[in-house]
């Protein structure tokens, strides 16, 4: 997967820019608030996912503009491709001249993996961050999984809304049965997909983490749920009284977690900042490796302002590990990265790009 050209119009603080990257390492540098992360975000959106910064679609449009338009030319093993995204009240997409139902339909068409400092939250924060990481990775790997993930979120909202009224109207219990059946169907599919992904992730992540830590620790993963796989229906039934009292759904994949360990000890609870950062880097590098092995396409790698957070040995490991892939690295000062990366450099200043 190679990006050959990116055009941005009315996107964030970026001016009307055109970028022609090289096929290897592309270093995007400049002072803070000049548009480096915005450029990485523009590329990421062609993966079909929402902003990796958690931004709403309206926040992607430059102040004073009615819409934003992005164009990406990219090459995979089969053909040259042209994709367009227009952001107005929502994100619309066109691929090779064919209008898509929406931007999520791009999932699986353009493979991209992003790592930003905020991704340390995968390790440090609560379970929702780890669920978001694995669901995003699963949907990139298996685009069809986007449907049950969206269906589960929709039915969960309906169920929680119903729980607020069912105590006052027992006739709603029949509808609750219907929603539980739908929730179980989508939920069990999500849980199985997550566990399958962890089974592929674990050995690859262990190998990468061993390199990052020079063999000092062994990384591990455990899927944590309140019920065994295949038993969600019974778990919902058992928890129904509690759910009605509390007016919220207490069991399901939206409450599950992925425990990450080093030498069988929770890295979230006991790991140092360096260990947590290395775990997050290992997860993202492994995500790229799994995508490549499953699809035969090397995903584009986005490293947004992370190199400065790592020591020289970890920087060198990453740069060696991502050889023979197209990479975009954003940083304030390109000198340290250029030491061993080579490639092409772009300066961003006031939303304009220079090379």
C-alpha cells in the first residue's frame, strides 16, 4: 500500500495543499500547532474510521468553510486507486469514481495504522480504550465486522433507553426479550472476533516486545469478561433485575477488558512509563504485522510525534522494523529521525507544506 498523492482543501488549519510523498520514510516537521497531526489525520481517514483524535466530523472543517475535501491517490498490489472524502454534515466517500454509502465503506480498501502519544491511553486508561483499540483493529482486518459492531452499539442504546421505562410498564418486558436476542447475536460475534484477534496478536507482539525491551520482559494478554463465551444470553437473564434497577446494561462486550501483562503482572497497575510506552508501540507495530499477513498488503504507517518520546535504542528498533514500508513520521525537529531514516522531508508552517 503506497500513497502517491494527497490533496487537502478546507481541512482543519491546512491550506489548499498537495503532497507527493516518497515510497519509504516521509518526515513531516514543524513547530507545534502548524498542522503536522492534521496531515496524519487526513491520511488516516481514508481507512474508513473516525478521527484517531476523537474529533467529530464538523470539527474537521476549517473555520469559516462549509465543507472539507480530501483526495488520496494510492497504489496496492492490484491497481492505482483514487479516493475522495467530503466532510459536511457527515463524511461522504468516492472510490475510483464510485460513490460509496458512506466513509466507513472505505474500511478494508486502504490499510493504515497510526500511533500517537495519546495511544498510551490504551495501557494507562480504563477498559474502553483497549476495547476501542481491538475493535478498530478487528474491523480493519475484517471489514464485515463493522456491521455487528455498529449493530451492537445501536441495540445497546435501545436497551438502555428501554430499561429506564420498563419498571413503570411491565408490557415492555417482551420488547426487552427481543432486544436481548439481538444484543446476544451481535455481542457473541464481537467477543469471538476479539478473542481470535488476541490469539493472533499475542505471539507477534511477544516477538516485537522482546526486541523493544532487549528480552528483559515477556508481554501477555488475557480477555476479561463476566461470562464464558457463548453464555451471554444467560448472563443477561441473570443480570436483568439488576439492570432494571440500575437502568443500564451491566454485561456484554461493552463491559469487557483486555488485560496486558509483563511477566504475568499487570502493566497498567505496576508498569513504568517506559514499559507502558513500549507496550503501546508493540501493539501498534503488531497491528501492522497482522494486517500485512492477513491481506498481503503492507499498511501505511503513521507515527505522529512519538519518536521524541522514545530513547535512541527504541527509535532505532522501530525504524529498522518498519523498513520496506511507507511511513509518515511527524516531529518538531527532524534531525534525530533523519539520523537513520533517510527518505523525504516536508516542512509544515501555518498550514502550508514545503519540501
